[in-house]
């Protein structure tokens, strides 16, 4: 039951179509399903790290990330601005499945960096885990791993959902 709840949580955390969702959709439409999946996998990996920090209660790491959130937001904003300018200047692709240019690893890494520079996400996970009744002090590591796995699987499922939706277009 906890795996299902955390799966739904992971899906819902990743579902709002913000800059990362739009980047994922754009890459699916312009570079193909593999590029979209790798982009979403980068975002899901960043969520996995933040969910791990929240679930295992790494208070030192989470405090540092929250204290330095302005720096991370500036870095994320600059990176997002760079991606926006790069996308704006680039000519539209004539083929939908062109995977030339940016490598698969670069697509993963760019999305991962963009997601990991938003340390407020850790606060979201802490609040959501508390809403599920999860308290790090009173539960085992197995429960934390189950919770984190469900969040990750839910986020990956959403990426697969994006692929399906874009395939139907």
C-alpha cells in the first residue's frame, strides 16, 4: 500500500507541466521518444535524490540546501535562461525523430542539473511524506526505500505517459 501511495505521490510531483515538463515534451516532439525519456529520467533522478534526502532525514544536507537555495535558484534560473535562448534561436527541426546534436547523456545531465538546482523540492517531499504518515525516526530503512522507489517509479511512469501522449499527436 505504501508503494502505491508513493507511486501516486511521485506521479503527482512530476505531473505539473512546468519548464521541465515542457522541455520533456519539446524533446519528445523534436528529437523522438528516446530523447524525451532520457530528459524525464534526468528529472526523475533529481527527484529521487531529493526524496532520499527527505526520507532518510539527512538534516545536514537538507539544511545546507535550504540555506543555499538562493544560490541554487540563481544557477537554475541562469541555466533555464540559457536553455530558453538556445531553444529560441534554434531553427525548428524538419524531422520528428532526429537525435543528432546533443547527446543522450547531455540531455539527461542538463535536465538533472536544472532539477537539482531547486532545493525547495526537498521541502515538498518532507511535507508530502509527513502527509502520508511517514516519520523517519519511527520507521525502518526498508519503509524509506519503498517510499523512495514508489516516488521514482511514479515519476518514470509519467515520462512514459508523456511519450504515449506525444505519439498520439
